[in-house]
């Protein structure tokens, strides 16, 4: 399981390829429909690259499809690397999407948010694995172990659920950060002043059950403060709506 | 400015008193309407305590009212420590609430989330100060400096805005964590598996402008995944509503 072809050159593909390369795997080839993206990543992991599907190397031990969840079906439809060990890295796509093109398939889902330009210690990434049989699962387990990652055996249904939960803690949380950024920026107040609070919020929620450390006006049923806050957002109905809904949810739990 | 009386024995009062005590301030007395709370905190900072308003020591240099925002007016109404240097610690209450009881007043607002039982490095807490004159502002600045805190001069209007932004990044974010916790717990999946993602989300949002690192199905306009996610929450209309609203907000920005 030494020679690997990576399909994709986006955020996940980039971080995963680099981590594999550093762990002494041989990245044989990078495929991306964008030649420049393939080339950039290939350079980082000392591999070949192509933007032509027919040119994908057929001698690898493992093919990792690391593209957007919504693009996996497309890749599978035109897969030229049939009957190889093939895995995808998507949270919301069942493992069985690969069963038509190989007898050996699985999922290697890194439960993390990746940006090409943001450095990341890959050993801190939890890997959720699934495979069509025990042998293949063991292979994936070994790879995750060689990357020093925490590994979890997670089936497709569970993985979909994790992906949903991840949307709440990552995508939606970041949206709330954006709202706060804009509320401050509007009056030239630096977002930096909230950094310590953001860090402590995370610290508390990961060292406790989040519901146990909930605070704030809505949690206290402090209608007076809530109304003052709503009034301050009269110039932004979107922020007002979000504030109102989340406060109501918190108050329902009182 | 060495002798301090603390009004309150809750989360903020506790962390602030302990920090002041460690920085060699003399905590003269703790007041709380709950005798046990006053006693517990007093023990930690080697001070007297009382639950009787009339017994509040009138020889202190500084009186810090560290109670819930909604209780400050009440305290002011019956204040026996008139014409002393008096500050409050509330985000949403203007400094002028204190002008009827003293000529020397201000605000010492620690922009952080406090729980009595959660240890905290107080030097990481940003302090927002405001005072009725430059002398008093300098006094507060010195105290914050002695606690090794970052200090910001923030007027009452700005502080209200910071408090509003803090609700988004702390209270509402923690609510999203609670939703994620429940989504996983419902199927016996450990919340711990999301910890790395939560930490990286914070890391990215504090090292960048949050909007620049936004990802996820809604950001990509991936309606297919969004609909699948909504379906998975058919048994919880609250979570579904929150998901729908936040996804819509993110898609409006596309």
C-alpha cells in the first residue's frame, strides 16, 4: 500500500497528500481537471500530475478520491482505475457509491476543516474509516496510524450524522463569527478584542457538555437585554432574525 | 487604590477577586445577598464578608459592583458606599448608571465568559475600561495592567456593541455546540470526535477574517446535501429550523 494516486487537488487533497508524502508514502500522481492545481500540488509531494482522466496511472496500490462530495458520482462514472483499492474522503457520501467500480473500496474521511493556505498539524485530524471488508479496513487503519491520527470506525450512516454535526460546529459557528465581525467592524471596533472570548468558549465546550456551560441573556431569560440588542440591529434584519431565533431556542430550553 | 470591596460573589466577582488578590490587592470585603456565596469567595481571597447591605465597609478605595447586568440598578438604588470610587463590570449597562451615587465612577468590563469552576488565566482576559474623568481612567488602566491584561478604552455605546457581538460568538456558538452534541449523542456517537474541528474552526476564524474562511454546503450552494441534512433532522423541528435559517443566510451571501 505504498503507491498512491490522488484524485483532486483542493483543500482536502492538498493536506492529505502532503501528510501522506511526509509519512513516506509515494504519491505517484495527482489528477485535477485544473492543470495548474494538479501541478502545484504535485510539486509539493514530488509526484506526476495530469488533468486528463485517461492518463491516470493504473499501477497504484490505492486511489483516493478527494473531491467535493457533490462531484464523487461524476468521478465514479468515468473511473478508469477500476478494480483497484479505491476510497473517497467525503462525509456525506455512502461507501457504496464505489461498489460498481471495484471489489475493494472504502472511506477515509478526515473530520476537519481544511484551507490550502492554513497550516495544520495533520496528526490532530480524526480519521473516520469504513471499508467493504476487514482486510481493507485494516489497511486504512494502518495508513491513519502512520499519519499519527486518531482513528474511528464509522459506518456511512454515522458518517452522514457526523458531517451534519460538523456543519453546526464549523460552518454555522463561523457564520456567527462573521456576524460578530460585522457588528464590530461597522463601528470600527477590532474583532481581535473577541479572540480571547472565542478561545475560552471553545475551551469550555470541549472540556464540558456544552449545555452545562451555556450562559447569556437568553439563558437567563433577560428579556430587557435581548430587546436592547434587537434594537441595536435595526439596520440589519438578517442579524436580527438570527439573534431572535437562537435566543428563542435557548429560552425554550429554560 | 489598594483596598477593594467586591459587590457580588458570582462568576465574574469570583474570577476578578481572585485575580486582584493574586496581584496583591487587598480585598477588604465581599458582599453577596447569599451569605454562603459571600463566605466561599471571601475564604479564597482572605477577606471579610457580609450579606447585609448596611454592613458594607465604607473605608475602601474602590467598590466593584460585579453582579448581573439586570441587578445593577437595584444595587445603585440602595448603595451605602456613596462618594467612593465605584465601578461596575457589566457589558450592557452605561457608565452613567453610577453618576447619582458618586463623583468618581467607571466601568471595568472583562470581556470573557466565566464559570466559577472553570480555571482561567486572567491575564488572557481583555479589559474594557471607561471612567468619568482621566484620573479615574488612569487608575483603572493601572489595575488592568497589574493583572497583566490587555486594556481597551471603550465607551458605553461601544461596550454595548461588544456585548452584543459577544452573545454571537459565545452564547449562540455554544448553542450550536449543544445542537451538535445532541445530534451525535442521539446515536451514541462521541462529541469528542468533533473537538479537533471545533478548535481548528476557532483557530482559522481568529487568524483570518471569518468570512474569508467560510466553507460548507450552504456556502457552496450544495442544495442536495442541505436537503439530505434537513431530512435527517425530521425528528427535531428546532434543529431543522436553525439549520434552515443559517443556511439561507449563508446562501444569500453567495
